[in-house]
């Protein structure tokens, strides 16, 4: 019942639901207390609404947002409390008392302070919102960007200002209870004084040296930086907050380019969710600003997604435009007809080329270039041990995808087959270790997917507890203690390095100071490798594990696993890079032949039904690699999907960039030659 109410109210927890109920019920209670009248009841109900309202704001509750849409926003809720306090005074026969007039005047004056306060906050934020936001771009030496106001002034400013009425409300209630106006006027004085001081504290930030330069000056300095840096290859990206992973997956590749890289983003929310990188980043929300930006030295533009805002850069003829995408799979997005708008389309291997040929969407074969998948470099290939895994207890990773935005049951194996898969693995004999890494979006669309995830998690945790007491499985306590100590040491060091820069006051200040410390960046990368190694050593190699969160990463799970069970997604294509056995669930029950026909990536997989009875075939391949019937098929499929191992993918990628840059330069030289010839001809005729 509670879980249903949480889902209907769209709140995040039972505590949030309780706070919402208390707040919504508190206002009628305040009105009843005012009409009775009862000062203690009024005070209690008022305190409940204050606390519940504050808690919901701190939690960022969806309900708070909805209330503002139905004209019951923050200011209205405070005003209602204050009006009901006036009603209480009237019902207490204090309408001719000085405290009644004082309270009325106080709340009118207090709301009179809201206008300048709101105007100042809005003006400060607007003036500090630069036309661009950057990372790893040295603007500090070119343009003066003052420090942001203290976070306490602007963060949740409306809520803080309105809560200053507490002094007046408490004082007036005490005055009503004591039949003395003095406490009320003290509270009124405190509220008005604090409100006035808040407004005065904001005023210095709207004038003089505390105001950043105007947009034109900032844009001119960005162009000046671009002329000095002379970027050659641009990664362009536009999308929603949830799509930030699509650009993050290309950051390491951009760092390894032989040419000078630049990342251009179109939404500030993407910049806020961008992973750390050493590559210069410019976020340009305005289309006109982007089109006027000096990108004359850029020869290759890379696009990770097909979105409408791509047109703002696609219109530039001096560079060649390439669609690189954000994954390799048989989904329709991999053969979008819009792809023919680019000069070239880069795919991982022959499979990508064939997809476009079969789809017949207008992308010419000569415009397709196979470059591999540079992101897969961290995936280690299979180390074949003839008699099976060296530790005697192979690890099988279960990494199902989520239910998808359309909620189709066939998208994920979790709901129809998840329990069966995990139960089969847990009762395997000889035993195996199970790692379960669910997709982070699991359960966000379908409650049934979330419930299935909870059941699978419970099964694995119960099995892990039972195995820990099984005398067949012995743990090296000393080694684990050493690894855990190492893990804590590395975590502490990473926290120091990651947090030593402090939080920037706002986007403008982050733009000014957002140049990465390369030495620190490299040390954090090294420490993350040490953390990953210590993490896997901190528990027994036979211990079942549920792996959630950003760390350890999916590829880290690949590297410690001997096989994987998953669903149709780019996870399968990525795992194929390891050469290890894998199984894919035909959750939609298409049948083995049709499933393989529709999905290239499963042609070397063990195909599972929803009952998962075929898992024995996968486990046999893990325990006896020499007798693995699909080993050769996986080698062929890997090359077909991802291209050859040599040259490396990053070498192929750099070669493709260099070749296309030559084409762009040849085109530009030709245009300049034609323009010069036309000018000379015009001069001769004159």
C-alpha cells in the first residue's frame, strides 16, 4: 500500500510521503486552530507545516514542483500561514490591539521586501550567466570574471527570505498567549531587520567590479583563445541530462587524438554532467553565438548523436562532418536516415557497413569508414586456461539492460527470466560465482522491473550469506584485510585530490577557474586503477556480489568475469571484445533462428529462453574452453562487429581523422583558388 502511494504521489521514500501528507494536512489544521481559536494547536500545526515544507524542499520533491503549477507555490503557502495568523488574532478578540495592527503592517512590509529581493537575485544570476561556459580554456588571463556571491545569498534564496517570517510568527504567537504585545513587536522587528539586511547584502553584486563583463566582450575573448589554440578536431554534442553518457564515452578518445581537440556542447546541463577531461570544452547554448564563433582552423567535426541542433555546425563548409554515434548495436538508431547529412559515417566494423546497406537509407558505401571502437581498449581479452578458470570457481556476470522508455517486456530479461537465470547459476554444480550489475535505469519506467531487480538482489545476497558459512569455501582473511585497508587509503587519497579544489560558486566562476590540473588528473586515473584492483581483492573470489553505482565500472566487471548473460544492447557488442563466452536471452521468444537473424551480436551466443534451461551450455564452455563449440564463431564475429585487432582502434581512428582533414583542406584550397581566379578575372576585365 505504501509503495503504491509513493509511486502515485511520485515521491522518493516513505519519509517524503509522510512529510507531504503532514504538510497538506497541516494547513486545514492551522485554519481549524485559528477558528477555534487555540494558540497551542495553531503553533503545533504551523510548526509541522514549516518542517514538512522545508524537508520536501531539501529533498527536491516532485510534489513541491506540482504545487507551484496549481498556484500553491512557496510564497502562497507562507502567505496563507500569515493570513491565518491574522485570523487567529481576530478570533482572540485582539483586532483592536496594537499587536494586530503590528502583525498586519509587518506582513505587508515583509512582502514589500520580496520584490527588491527577487529582482536583485534574478539580476545577479542573469548578469553572471555568461554566453558560454568552459572547461580547460584559459579565460582568466583574458577577461575579468569576479568571484561569485557567497552561496548562502543565492542558493535557495526565496525559501531563505520567506523563512525570515519565523521570528515574527513566533513573537506574535507568544504575544497572543501572554496577552502582552512586547514579544510580538520584538519578533516583528527581527523579521523586518533581517529581511532588509538580506536585500542590502545583495546590492553590491549588481554594480562595479563585482559584475562580469558583457556577452560581446566574453565572446570576443573566446574567439581570441580559439585563434591562439587553433583547434583541428571538434566533438560536438547536444542532448538532455540523461544523454551525457553519450559524450562521456568519447572523452578518452578525444584525449588520445593526434590533432588538437575541442569539445563543443550546447546545453549547460550536459556540461554539469560531463566527466573530468583534459580536453578544452566550450558550452555554447545560443545558436547565433555558435555560428559566429571562429572555428576556421577546425577540419573535422565529430557528432555522437543525431539531434536538431547539429545543423548549427553542419552548415559550416570548411570542415568535414562525421557521425560517430554512441554505441554499436542492431537498434534502428544505428541506421538513422539522417546520417546521410554527414560527409562520412564511422562504424566499428564490417557489420556497421552492412547495416546501412541492408537498411538502404541513402548512406553511400564509399562514405562509410571502419574505425573500430576505441572505448573498448580497457576490456582485456580472454586468457584461455585449458582446464578451466585458474581459481576453480568461474565468475558469471549477469548484466541485463533496463525496460526502455516504451516498457516492452522483451527489452529486458529481468522481468521474465531474471529469477530463472540467477537461480540456475546459484545452484550450478560445480559452483560458479555470480556478479549482478543491473542497468542504472532499471525500474524507472515499470514497477515490475524494479520488483524483479529486488528479487534478484535478494536471491544473490541470500546465496552469498549461505556460501560464507559453507566449509568448502575458505577466505583468506589476512589478504582481504590488507586489500580493504588499501581500498580505504586509495579512497581517502582520491577524495583529497577530487575535493581539494573546492566547489565553485557558480558557472561563471567555474568557467574562470575550470582548467584541469593535469598532474592531479593523471594521479586520480592511476589511483582509480589501484582502487579497482583493491576492490576485487577485498572479498573472496567465490563470493556472489551485487554491483551497483558508477564504480566498479561495467568493463571492470567484464575483466573479472569468465562469461556473461545479458540482453540485446550495446553491452553484448562490447563484451564480444573480450572473446569470452556469453549468453543472450530471447525474452520476446522469437525463436533461436529468428533471434539470430534479427540481431547480429547474438550469432556466437548461447541463446536462452525465459526458463534459462540452456545455461548449462554456457557453463560447459567456461569450464572446458578447449571444447567450446562457439569459440571460433566469437573470433569471427568480433572482427565482423569491431574490426581487426591490428592496427589498434585508436590508430584507425586517428588515421581516419587525418585522412578526412586532408580532404577538408583540399576542398578549402580549391575554393580559395577559384575565388582568387574569379577576382583576377574581374580585375582584368576592369
